[in-house]
């Protein structure tokens, strides 16, 4: 009886054991295992896996850093005034002043130097009549360099009370109130690079011998086919057009010692003196 009663009491060993194993309300909690709980082989595998992941990610990280640095550099150079224009240096001017070239260049102070359109600057400066050619370059950190080659005068042409200066191409690039020394005088109606009379006269000038050039007073262009040289002492050389100018110059020079006021070499194979 006593044993039966003991087995049947609530809270006895049998009942307590059933409660510990079958109580649905029992709460569980997680406990972090120590490093000793992970086998060494697993730890080595996990370490190698982490290293592989780091090695795989490293090139991407480096590439990203490089791209970020490049982007920052481009922004600083092209998008800010850190490397902005501080000065415009002009070289090679004589007919023009540096300030005239700077005004034509129209470079904004502080504009990013790397972003300048040098071709546009060259076109603006090249629009000046005195400029034959121009080149524009950058001198970091903040200087624009404008190298100018001015036109070389080869002749003057009367225009009203003044004189205009032309280069070897016939371009009119300067006007003067008086005739300058050292330049031959050409009389042509409409001087310019596209004028046949102007081009013919310049061709004749380049072919003259020293003897003809020393005695030259002026070149008269009545028409592209009728060019005349007026020499000292009232003598004249009828040149005709500008073809065979080198031959005509040699023939005319050889005939200077002959008597006669007019030497006609328009047909250099059949010349006349009168």
C-alpha cells in the first residue's frame, strides 16, 4: 500500500521525470560554442574560404579606388578653377600688340585650362589681318601660350591718299598714311589674294634679278595680261602676263645695256627695243 501510494503521489520521481521529458512549455536557449567545439579541419577550411573571398574582391576594390581617383582628378582639372587660366602669354608680335591678340583670343580668366578649345582660339586670333598663322598651347598650371607668325610685307599698293601693304599671297593686312621705305610699289585696281592682277604682279616681283630690282620704280598692272615695269631714268619694260617670268627677267636684264626707253619682253623669244 505504501509503495503504491508513493508511486501515485503527484510530484514523485516518476511524475517529475515525465514532466522534464514531455512538458511542452519547456524553453530552450542557444549557447555559443567555444572555438574548441569546431574541429581544426573545419576552421582551416573556413579560413581558406575567407582568404579566397578577400583575394577575389581585392581587384574590384583596387579598380573602384582607381576609378574614383581618376574621376576626382578629371573633375578637379576640367570642372574646377584649380587649374584655371591665370595668364595669356603672346609671342611673335611686332605689327600687333600682345593686348590686341589677347582681345581677339577672348580667353576667360579662371576657365579650366584643360577644357579650352584651342582650335577656336586659333581661329579667332587667325582672323586678325596681320596674322599669317597661329598656334595655341597650354602651359600648366594656368597659362595659355599664343604663338603668332605675322605676315611679311612684300609690296605696297596706293589706295587713295594712303598705302596698303600686301604679303606674298596678296593679302592686304595693313594700311599706312605714307609709303614705307624698302617695299616695291605696285599699282593695281583691286589688291587681294583672288585678284589676277595682284597675283601676276607678285609673281613678277619674285622673279626679278638684282639689276631690275635696283632700278625698279613701280610695277603697273593695266590688266593681268599687260604688266609693265617702270624703271629709273624713265625706262620701261613691257612684261605682258606673268608666264615665263624668270626667262623674261633674264632677257630684260641682258638688254638693260642697250639703248632704248622701252624693252618689250612680253614674247621673250622675239624682243623689241625702242
